[in-house]
């Protein structure tokens, strides 16, 4: 039984083997497709809650000088998320039971700091990868800048007090760095 006509057999066989090798290898390591970048970004964004850290103890002087922090904390106090307790020489921030439900045990992007509260403010979701940049070499590392559009799929009361808006598209840029055969995104 002949599967290939004799006049095109070796040519078809060579093409078939080449295609099989390419399919088995997948994309070359230095290639990063929009689809592959999207899959990695989607996973990274879904598994990383947005957080906000603030000091739990402040001197009265530090509290009075930091108008931005004071405004945010007072806004959160009005929402019933925390209490500002005057300790005579300073202020102590105490999360209410509602606020405690958003406390993070730790922020994976920051070292634990005593006297600091870390709360969850929201979750991001990928909308689309807008572009994957050209391959660049930066201090010996192979890097591709990636532009993507995302939105907050969840905003906690802490996030609302900080001005986060759900479902509002935002654009970000993240560097994909090649580690061996795998692309990893930094600063998501």
C-alpha cells in the first residue's frame, strides 16, 4: 500500500517531518506572542490583590504634617473601616471589625513592617494585551515591554476611599523578562 505518490514522497516526507519538529518545539524561547503574554498577565493579575499600607502609630506632629494620609484615614473612618484613637502624644489607627475583614496578613511585594497595616483595596482583571514590544537586551537580560489594558473587577471600601473605580479601563506597561525558556512579568 502506497501512502504517498513516488514522485512527491520524499518532499512531502521532509515537509511533514519539519512541521512535526516545529510543532513539538513550539515558539522559539525569544518569541512572546500576544496570546502568551495575555495568559501570563491574566494569571498574575487574578492572583495578586491590590493593597494599601499605612502606619498604625503616628506622632501628633507626623499626623498633622501629612495632610494626604490624614484625609485618607479620616475618609476611611467615616466609612466605618477604622478608628483614629488619640493617645495623648500620638495617634493610633485601629481597624474596625469591618476593616479587619480586608486586612492582609502580608503584602507579597513588600517586607512585613511592624506597626503597619496592609489592607486589600481591589482586584485587577486583564481586558487585553495591546502590544508586545521588540526584544531588547538590558544588562544581559532579554526583555520585552508589554502594554495592556485592565480594569478593577472588585473594589473594596478601602479602595473606594482611595478613589479606585471599578470597571474603568486603564492602561499599564509591564516588562516581560526571559528566564531560561519562560517569560515572566515584573511590576504588575
